[in-house]
C-alpha cells in the first residue's frame, strides 16, 4: 500500500464518526497507551472491537508521528482516503453549498459541521483555492465531514454553470449584498446553491455576476465583518428554514 492510498485521521470525534459512518475502510487504530481509563477512549475501544478493527496501544510520540499533530486526543485511525462523490450526484439534490476562496482548513471544517447540522445535501469544493478534506479539516468538522456528500471535481465557476443548468437558484453571501439573507424571495427557491467566500478573497466576480441573488447578513455591531465560518452558519440556518 502506498501513502496515497491511506490517511491518518485523528481526534476523538473524527474517530467515532469515521467508524459510525462506515464510508471508509479503517485498517488500524492507534490508541494512547497511557489513557486506558479515559471514558471516551474506553467507549471508542468498544466500538472498534465491535467493527473488528485492529488496535495498537502506543505512546504519544507515536501518535504525533503518525498524524503530524499534537491534537490527536489519544487516537489515530489509519484509513482509506476521503470518499468524494461526483458533482452530478449532488446536482440531483435541492440544497447545496459551494465554498470559494476559503483557504483556512479550520474554517472549512467548521462550515462542514454547520452544513451537516442544517441539513445541506451536498458540498462543492473547487479543485483550487479551497483545502481538500484533509485530516485537519475532518478534525475541525468534529467528524461531520464523514456524513456529507462532498465533490471536488470542477472549478468554482464550472459548478455554478452546472448548477444553473440543473435549475438551481444561486445565492452568493456578500457583505455588499442587495437582499437580506432572510428575504422572502429566497423562500421561492425550489433548488438552491449557496456560495460562501473567504475573508481575504471573497466570492469571485464571475459567480457574483451570475448569481440570482447576492445576499447580506444585517449587522448591528461596531465591527464590519463576521468570521467566514460564522457567517456561513448564519446563512445556512436562514436558507435551510426557507428551503426545507
């Protein structure tokens, strides 16, 4: 097996969700030998045993070397790569999310966590400008990534063209938007693609020009912006209520 055929997912929530979701093959689990009484690790050990996954008890240094992170929380899973799906499958759904120019893996993970919570049926990641579903992204998503349908096979502009051809209304979240994210017009969208941009580089001009709506979140405070993942969560909540 070469390194391209496996990943090392780390963290307690990610480990539980990788096993529960059963979308990846888990080859081996490595648990902290010094944390045998940790209740969550004990529970995880039982789940691993139930799924007949081999387990090795190792020291912290071994865990760090496997996942290249000190945030392992006592567990690392050796498993198959993230299972992306084709964009064509997502285009059969009704409520999708597209990320554009979001470079921070922690923001991507946090957005994926909200997407799962608010019932988004698929997430589109461009082949450039947004991190892949790396183990760090899985960790930041608290394992929610394992239950989402995510595609990564087109550029952002191509996703928008494909979505419009498939009958989606495209809503871009932007601080200078012309409609409020709670606008009643959005409730009429039977199929909706929400596009979220980054804090440093927002949604590209092509997508803004192609959008059916450019929406804003009304703000009442003294600073002029929200963190990308927080803004995404607010928008996803609003639109999931409209389009449910």
